[in-house]
């Protein structure tokens, strides 16, 4: 695909000038997201879950003991939206909620073994797609793709996102 030029005459797929709309990249992002989420969507449908369940399960499994308030900030969703999804994941045994050690009102989230297993399955589906795409690209493409996606994030959010994704996966600290 590297030799395919999507932007009507612009050199190397870049807009001819900074004012030109990069419609090729906009549409490629739509299609890439559609396909990136399609594999997990199919797996989630087996359980009656959707993308919101996937996002919650992903961040909770990667961050054992994550506070509900921190998850709300990561996902940028309402308490009401999270409550519905979280209730289902807890009731079906994918996530545990525990009170905080200092503040019993604080709720800490942990993926159960069942939740970890589903999260790993979904992550593997998406990792396979990313590995296939990167294998078709030059060696430095991982770093370039990472930089591009990082710069798509609002500047005031980049530091928080970098800290979140650059942490090694935590080990489980609760049952």
C-alpha cells in the first residue's frame, strides 16, 4: 500500500499545502477503525457485550486496582454509561469491585481470571491486525505510527496518555 497515492496528485499521500483537507487520511482512519474493532466486536457479541464493555475490560485488566473515577477520566464517559456496563461485567463475573483501603467509598476495579482471559483474547485479535499491518511496512513504521497516533491526541491529554500506556502491565493485587 505504500506505493498507493490516495490524495489526488499530492506527493507521497500528503496534501499539496497545509490548507488542503487530508481526506484520504480521514477516510483511512474511518476504515481502519471499522476493521480494527470488527474482530473484537464479533467476539464480544458471543457474550452480549459491545465496545463499551471492551474498553472497560481492557483498561481494568491492564491497570488492576483502577479507581472508577480514573476509568471515567480515561474513557470520558458519564457515570451513568459506565454504571450500566460495569454492572453487567461485575454480575457476569468479569470484573470485581472492591472498596479503597483508605476511603471505603472509593471503588477499585480488578479483572477476574475470566475477565483477564476475555481481555487477552480481544487484545490478541487487535494485536494480530497491527502486526500484519506493520509487517507490510518499513522497519521504522512502528515508531512513526506511534508518533502519529500520539499527535492525534489533544495536547493537554498527551502526558496522561503517555504515562498510562508506557507503564508495564501491572500484576494482580486483589482476588
